[in-house]
């Protein structure tokens, strides 16, 4: 039959979530510490837990040598052979039992403190190792109390913290309420590992989609990016690995049931689901949903700058409340987006043409248009800026389009007019 102490050790190990051997080692260390305080000797003391009797045996070990220099830790070969016969040899160790029943109340108190400390340290290490591997995972908890704006959440057998900056401003909480949040990190501290949770991290949104949408869970539909302004709006870019599966429709669900479940969990946060594309122009067009884009122009490939033109009545929708829509689209795509209305773009083009038709060196009056033969066909959104020069040897034939950023300086009007004289009709 198992002794009562061993039963207690196993029960404690199960409660704390640690190994029984860890507690046994803590008991051995505790008795060893108490014994050193009591005996106050230089002997090499060792302890060993006897699982059958439930007792901790204490020994003083001595090293067998030819010539003894430290009697507390060494014993001569001759003396050892007198005790243990011819089996004793040099470099062997001999254990001499010592009493533990004389340690007294102070030593027992010291042992108790050491045991508690060792068990607590083992428990902390187990908690840190467990939750450090679960970073990014969504877990359920119960709100326990408030501390300076932070929420203390009970997760299983440990307490986690939901800092104020990780709380959505659209949400309010009460003690005892169930909450679902993502584990953002685990910090080591003097009081033990602190688990930090978040309700604003985009990882929460991604995990909720994985739970609600079977196609995302099995890998048919992939989430290529997610951005949030917690409590207001979020954008999710999805991509389907199968041509027959609509990624946006799969996430929305029948009559919006899937996405509505996520919106309820996030307390009414609006979610835009857009289709991801490796074509940057198409991806930006999709990301600006629900606004309809007229055209997109890459202004600077290196700095990832795009110019987007929308209808006048779509401008406010594309920009969003306080710039929220375009800001989230820029974060999702990684491009800087410059949005302009058609009216604004038309005025910009007219100003550029006005600058092009300014005072010329050959006497053309300021504001007077160039000869009809030299008029360039420029689409809306393409600009012909003054300041760049077309060499006299270069020709601009009638009907050709000038790309954005190309210019014909007023001083080169003669060269342009001469080159434009062809059989084709000049375009308006």
C-alpha cells in the first residue's frame, strides 16, 4: 500500500500540473538545506527520498583516498577497508547515515518554505512553456476583476491580463462575463508569467474566420491579410486555391450568416471582405471596396505610390469616415494611395495644358493654343507637363498619345509642327 506522503505528493502534482518527481526533488532539497543549517559542517551531505517509507534519508559522503587532507570529506583507504572490507578502493565514495529527527521546528519551517518555493517555480515554468507555445491562439476566459483599466481574466487555472490598449472601444465588460480573446504574449515577471491577451489584434479576426468558415479551416480559401481599427472597421483579403470556389462568397456565407456571426462577436465591427490578387492595381481596386474605382495609375513603383481616380459622388465613400477606408486599404495592400475625383483630375490636367500653352520663345501669345497639327491626344489622367524638352530630332506624330509625365516644351513648337505633318488626320 502506498504511504500517505506519496499520495499527497501525487495529488499536489496533479493539482499544480507538474511532475511528482519535481515535488520529490523539492523535498530532498528542502531537507538538505535544513540539515546544513542544523549540522553546520563542511561534510558533503546528500538526501534521498524513500518512496516506500515516505522518509527522506540523510547521508554524509566521503571520498576514499590514500592520504587524507580533509577529514570532513575524505577517508583513508585503510579505514574504509576496515569498515567495508577489500571491496573498498581509492576514488570510491562511502555514505554515512545521519539523523534527521533532530532537525527541530526551525529546520522544518525552512524545509517547508523551500518546498513551496520549488513547487511555485516549477509551476511558473510550466505555465510559461504552455502559453508561450499558444501565442496567436484564441481562448475563452472569464472576467474576474478590474485593475486600473486593465481586465484580469481567468483562463483555466491561471490569470491573464487584457490591457486597456488591447480592448476595443466599442465594447464594455462586467465581472463574471465570458470573453474570447487572442493570446498576444507571455511576459516573465517576479510574480510569475503574465499572459497578455488582446481583443484588437488582427489575429483574433483571422482565427474567428477560421472557426466560422470551413473552407478557410481546410485550406481551400486562404486569408492573405487582415487589418483592423477595432470597434469601427476591418478589411480582410482572401484568396481561393480552387477556381470553382468564390473566396468572398465562402466567407460571407448563405445570407451573410458566417460573417454576421463574426460581427456579433466583435460587437458590431464592420468587416469588408475583398479578393486578393497578385496584380497590385487590381488588389488596390478591390481593397477600396465598397467604393467603385474609375482607374488606377502607378505613380512610383519603387516607393509604392498609386493614384486612384473615382467618380465625384464616390469620393467620400472611397476616403471613408475620417479617411478610414483608404487608410485600411493602404495598410492591407502596402501601397500609398492618393485618391482624386474626376473633377479634381480634370482641373489638374487643364492646368498642366495651360502651363504648356504659356508664353513661347517663337512669339506664340500666352494662353494661345498650339497649332492644331501639333495637338497631342492625352487621355484623362495623363499629363503633359511643361519643363521637359523634346529634342529637335525626336518626332511626335499626329495621333500618338503622350504618356503621363512626358512634356513638350513650348520652345520646341516648330519641331513638333514639322514632325506632325503627315497624311493622317490629327486627333482632337
